[in-house]
């Protein structure tokens, strides 16, 4: 699934809504990061970083969360 590598694939109308909702409920991803106002961040705003799973609008909570979902999807298919 491309969204594992690029979390911004979850952004937009073509995103699988049920999966997206489940990932947010389980706190596996951060969705809708477009409110990147500096007063909400301790440090500089994070840039897109594919290695860490940070997109412009969506990010994995951590690389470990992304890997867990990757493995679960692999086992399910």
C-alpha cells in the first residue's frame, strides 16, 4: 500500500475512509496537520520526511507504528 511509504496518500477523497478512521482512532497516524502554526510547536515545524513517515498533511506517530501496520497488512494478504 502506497500510504505506508507516503502518509499523504491518506489525504483527499480517494483515501480509504474506514482504514483512515481506524488508524486515527488507534492513534497510529496524525491526520490533518495543516494547522502548522508555530505557537503549537515546541521546535521548528517538521518538514516532509519519508524515512520518518512525515507528510505535509498526515504523519505516522512513529516509524515503529508504520512498520507495525506494514507487517499487519502483509500478514493479512
